[in-house]
């Protein structure tokens, strides 16, 4: 059955997290400070969002002195890219069942 | 929206049935018939009605968005963090019914402008094309 990857969808369901992830994908590794300046919300808020992304496996953090540098894990996007394929398979099978039901309604 | 962006957003399925649109419509909108081919549910063909589809792996929350008997039906489909909309379009043909199902994801906040940032799903999925190509 269609088990979508909740974490990835839920994490990216938030526009701020999507923005953070997008910046990291497009511009490479960045510190919380750099991301905070860019996105225009408080540093604790940025850290909290990065924590959610990290839990979903979408970013990784690397400690260097007082700073944590974050990097996007692009391969974690696979469930998002696969969702149409998975749902496609789901609907194919459900439409087979619908066809079967319609046949029985004829009798 | 680019082609890849579009592919990431929608599932399209089309079928031809020998039965009339009236019969196909019943299968799509009567609770006990829906349960037969899709899932257990508390569907009602009334715009604004909220219903739940029971899957083995959890529940799908839906709101009826549009009902045009024997022609068009649409409901939202929210499950596991995915916000999507399912639409059914029925067309009467010489030998039965042509049915088209479209499920579109990530539509809910596409108009949302967040502090001028480029974070709408639509834009994000378009940009994802770059990310995906990069990853390959």
C-alpha cells in the first residue's frame, strides 16, 4: 500500500523550512547565522526548523568551533519525487477494483 | 511551471467503462459502493462535507469540494503530510463512460507569499528540478 514518507512531507509542508532547505540545496553548506540573516526570522526559530529538517533526514549538521554548518541531503527528497509513482500504482489497483464493481452492478 | 515540476505534482489516470455515467457516478458517490472498491468511508455527495477514508495504514481526511452529478466530483485528500486534491471527471461516450482521475499535490499554499521568499510549493518543485538533476 501507499506508505508515503510522513517526515519528509510534513517537514517540507512548512514554507519556512522549505525556504531553508531550498537555500541549502542551491547554495551549499551554511551556518545558522547566515541562514538567519537570509530568511529574516530569529535564530532560535531557525535552529528549531533546522532540527525538524534534521530529524526528517533532510539536512545534516557539522560542528565547527561555536558554529554548526548545515548541508542539505538531496537524496532524502526521494519520497517526494516518488510520490506520484506510488500513488499512480495505488490508483491503478483501485480502478481495477472499480471496474470489477461496475461489472457486478450490471448483473 | 516546468514539466518536471508538473510531474512532481500530479497523478493522472484515465479509464473507459462499458457502464453509463449514471452507474459510474453511483460507484463514486455511494458510501457502500465506495467501500467496495476504494475504502471504508462516511462520504456524502455534499459540498463542504468532511469525510474520512480508512486505509490499513491510517486515515485520509477529505473535504468535498465540488459535486456535479454524473459529470464532476472533487475532494481534498490529506494524509501523511500530503495535501492534495482528487478530481473525477466523467464523460459520456457512445459505448459507456470515460473517467479521468487527477490527484494534484501541494496546492494548498501555492498562493502563499512568505516574506517575499521563494518558498511556495510550486516554485519549490520547479526549483527541485535543478536539485534533482544536480543529484543525478
